[in-house]
């Protein structure tokens, strides 16, 4: 079987087993998300877009703790207990109730943060508090999607995902057109809440059955809380890579126009991370269910790296070569100052998508959450130190260079550990 035949076989197998649903949905989602960003950049002035981007960046620091990591805990535990459906429902019930209560507290903290946190850009404080309901509605939607994932209901997951992104596109644009930045945020939250209702009504998310399930034991609660806490910390340390740069640009340069340009440079590379996300959404349950068969895990892991790496390299090269044309067509000539950062972040995409994102999630299937945590801590320290110096020395481009360095280092560490672990365990 030659290379072309192998690719054809892999694609046909993926489509037949549900990956086609997930990849197609995530592609549509990113088209919708990109269309939303594109329209918002055109509707809002560059200064207004900079203020919104910075406010969203501040909110995203709070959002790192959404649901206390219950989405990840439910995904792991419920995948392990899927054969006993009632046990999975009981654990999901605890995840929903605990996560929702935590998100209400988080909303209060966002309001207090908007009131008391000193912010470098004028106008950010007035819109930050409007994000208070976002953690709750986002977490409820994500938990519904988690139910579809561990039940391998790929069609329902995909349809609900596309519906959510479509409603967010409509709501965000309508809110921005009629009410500027406040309308954009409020309508986005309303769209998320509507999707939760529709996931129950149309896509068979059995919320009532789950909420009436029996309680889990104290031991089970502690196990879930341990998984959730570690997952939350892992997600937080990983996402800091994409938040600290914008935050420090605002602090060190204090120019909403530069913030807007750098944020624009991140849109396409970050949007393309839907590709590894789609892959992980599909393969995660299989790796979790086969966590004790290290030979199987190792074989499939190398298969993923081989073909996925070639695919991502082609994407990165295309973005780097066509960067000026892409920026001019999609965002306008006023954002051409973002080309250098765009190229560097496009190269970062290759390392992040191929190695860091994929390997990090597969480490969770082996319950090696502590490894992701320490890698995240390393990323966080390197991120802050490098950004602090490089932004002052190189401007916004320094933030992009920091992202590239961190992606390379963290990819090497995570892949090296995973291969070593699987090799030793397979002996």
C-alpha cells in the first residue's frame, strides 16, 4: 500500500467511525468564529476592537478556572464508567452541580475585578463586568458536549457544536452592530444559554435524568475533585501562553492599536487549533478506554504524529509564505504591521498542534495529569520572563517569539516524557 492509499484508507476509516462528523463540525465552527472576528473588526473601530480584545483577555484569566475543571474530570471518569451508565450519570450530576456553583462565585469575582483591578487601557473596566454570566453558560454547554463525547454521540456533538457557533456568530454581530461592545458580550452570552436549552430539547442531552441520579460517595467526590483541580491547573498553565502576551503588551506599551494588531495576528493561527482539538475530541475516548494497553497506545500515538505532523507542516508553510496577502485580504491594510508576528505564530502552530496539544491530552488519558501541570508551570515562568524582556526589546513581535520558543520547548518535554513512559510501561 503506497502513501496515497494509506492516506485514503485512514480518511475513509475516520469518516466511517465518526471523525468526519467532528472534523466537519469543527471546520464549520472555525469558519463561523473567523467570520465573527472578521465582521467585528470591520464593525468596530481599531481602537474599540483593541479595548474589547483586552477586556476579553482579562476575562480569560478568570475563565481559566471555569467549572473548577469538572468538564475534564467528567470526561475521564465517565469514559471509564461508560459500561455502567448509571454510574456515569451519578458522576456527571456531581460535575454539573459543583461546577455551576463554582461558576456563580466566579461571576461575582469578575464583577469585583472590574470594579477594583487597576487596568492600563481606558474603557476596559466598563465592559469587563458584562462577562459575569459567561463562565456559567459556557460550562453548561461544555458539560453537555462532554456527555455526547464519552457516549460517542459524534453526530449530536457535532450538530450542537455548529448550532452554538452559529448562534454566537449571529448574536455577536447583531449585538455589536446595534449596541457596540456591550451588545456584543450580552448577545454572546444569550446565544450560549440558548444552545444549552436546545441541546436538551433537540439533541437528547438528558439533563433531567442526570440531575435526578443518585449521589456519589465521598470517596468518588474526592477522586473527581482531585482530577478536576489538576485539570484546571493544567488548562490554566497551558492557556497562560495565549493570555500573558496580550496582557503584557497592554501593560508595557499601553496602546490599544498595537493590542488590536497583535490580537489580529493571533486570530488565524489560534483558530486553526480547532484541527488538533477535533482530532483529540475523536480519539480521546479510545485512548482512555485502552489506557492499560500501552502497546496499543504507543502504536496509535506514533501513527498520529506521523500523518498529523505532515499535514500541519503544510499548513504552517502556506501561512508563512502568504502572510501579507492573508492579512491584507482578511483584515485590511491597516493591520499589515501584524505580518511579522503572524508568521512567527504560524510556525508556532506546527509545534503546538502536532506535539503539545495532542500529547498533552493523551497524557490525561493515562492519568498523567501531574506531568502536564509541571510542564505548564515551566511554560508559565518562561512565558512571563521572556515576554517581559522581549516585548520591551522587540515590541509585539517579542510576544510572538516567546510563544514560538515555549511551543518548541514544551513539545520536546511532553513528547519525550510520553514516549519514555509508554516504552517503560510496555516492557
